[in-house]
């Protein structure tokens, strides 16, 4: 019987892997080629925004994915998201200057965010709860493949002077994904009444994220701080509004830190915001400090995904009663790895940098699946689809916040025109350590979550 069930679920699992691959490989390929993109079309001062724009699109799409799946049906919503992703990739590939490139990354993020979030929805919709951690762990294996192939592909395209080809490659993959969705996912009908998009909350969220993103591109430090504070206030207002309305963007308990759902989402947000700067600026620092090729720099930063993947696979079969232990241990490892990486990335050897980043990634692998299970399981049954979409959405909000903040900090520290090796060794640790207090917030929230 078990073999029959596995065979029945295999096509759906393969589809999930393909959807996760689009985002996993895109992240690593783009991180590897970004220094080449900036050298050709400019934009060092907007380095953080190139990531923040992608994540902003992902936030908007991911936050609406649960509602979108209800309105259109899971198959139609996922296929449409794949099409948007392909259009965004084509825009980035054709960009003649950095503004167009950023717009392409925004559209690309809209598609990728929806695809990933809908994959999370599909996990809870298509698999029994007892299999969730195993599916999360197995899907994490896709990150392992991306860890090996992503930097290779990005490095090869960058070395050939044809970084645009990387985005054309993703256009082709998105077309394959759309075809697979139409074949593998069962047909279902949407319900527009159930799938109404919560426009007020979404509007406030977009405004808040835009303010935080703008903090990364303005010249005045005071204005940057003001914009960042305004964005934080906007996010708080969105959570307050969300809790009072019927059509919710996030679970009602998203802002309730006495609930498992609220604690889980805070943990996911805080840890991601604390470490995203290593993905944004890590390859550029490594290339400048060690005269490394884009390929080598991509592999060093890819150690984050390698550590995550390995540990996620190792703990994939941990029973539910041991969730709390891994939640607590994982976030502490994230904090320790981030501390080591803040020193090693601008000042350490390549080996020291890779090891520190791998430890940080291992922390995520140890706890992410269990945080997700407690976050989703803590929501009422009628909100679990929305809670499923909220897991990657919270991670994306954290990434956008951290990327925008890293861009603002980098410009403030003198990296707006490139990475000078001497300046990098002197001020680099501050750039990466500035957001570590958020990791401490994640540890505190996870500690409470793990004890529930």
C-alpha cells in the first residue's frame, strides 16, 4: 500500500521540485552574475535594490497566492504564475540599463513568489500532515542541486560575458514548468467569492516595502533611516488591519506572539532579514577580496544552501514530538554562523568564509521544516492554506527588508561605486553585522515556539 501511495504522489512531488528549482537556481545564478551585470549596465549604488525589487514582487505574489489558488484553482493559478515569471526573465535579459533590469526583476519576483508559495500550498493540500516534514526535507534536496548547478551556470555565463543568457535559460525552464503544471496538477475550479484579494492590507504592505526599499537608494542617511522607520510602521499597520478584516492577507494570528503561528512567522522573518546581506553582497566581496572568479564566488556563497540542504535531509524524518528541540538548536546555529560569517566574508580566507556560511545555512536546515509545521499547524483549519502561503511570504518580507537595509548600509559605508578591498576589510564586518540583532529576535521567538 505504501508503494502505491508513493507512486500516486510522485508526479505531484516532481512538479513541486520543478517549481522550487526555478526559485532556488534563480537566486544562486543571479547572485553569481550580479557583479557582471553592474559592470556592464551600471548600478552598484542600487545593488541592494536589485534584490529588494525581486523580493518585493515575491512578497506581493506570495501573500496573495492562497487567495489566488482559491479564486482560480490551484492548477490555473500556478500556470499563470509561471507565465509571469517567464515574462520577468525576458525583461531582465533584454534590459539596456539598470532601471529596466530592476523592473524585470520585480516582474520576475511576482511570478517566482507565487510559484513558490503555491508549491507550499500544494504540499499541505496534496500530502497528509504526517508527511509534511519529509516532503519539506525532500524538496530541500532541490536546493542541493541548485547549490551545485546554480553557481556553475551563473559563473559560466558571467565568464563568457553573456550574463543575459542566464535569464533566457530561465525563460525556457518556465515554459517547461507551465506545461508540467497543466499535465500533472488535477483540474479544479476556483471560487472568486472565496478568493477575493485583500486590497487594503496589500496596498499598505506594498507601501511599507517600497519605503524600506527606497531607504537603500537615497543618498541622505537621515532620509534613509526615516524611510526605514516609515516602512516598519507600515508593516505594523498592515498587521493591525489584517487582524480586523474578514478577507485576510495573513492568518489572523500573524501578529499574536502568544500563538504558534505568530511566533513562527516572526522567527522566519527575523532570521531571513538578518542574513540576506550575505547573498546580496557576498559574491562581490569575495571577488574583490580574493580576486576570485564569478564561478568560485558563487560556490562559496552557495555554501549557505549546501548547509541548509544537507541538514534538512538529515532531520527530515524527525518525529513531531521532537520539533521543539530542533527549532531551538537551529536558530542558535543560525546566529553563531552569522556572527562568524560577518567576520569571515570581508576578512577571512575562502575556506573560512565557506565554512562560516555553511554553518549558518545548516541552522536553517535544522529548524525550518519544523518551524513551518508548527506555524501552519497552529492556524485554524480554515486558515491553513493562507498560513501555508504565509511561511514563504514572511521569509520574503524578511529578505526584502534585509536587502534594502544592506543596500542603504553599503552606500553609507562607501560601497556605492564598487567594492574596494581595503575599505572592504575595514568596514565590511559592520555591513554584515548591522542586522544581527534581528537574529537575536529570531532566537527569542523560536525559543518560545520550541517550548510550546
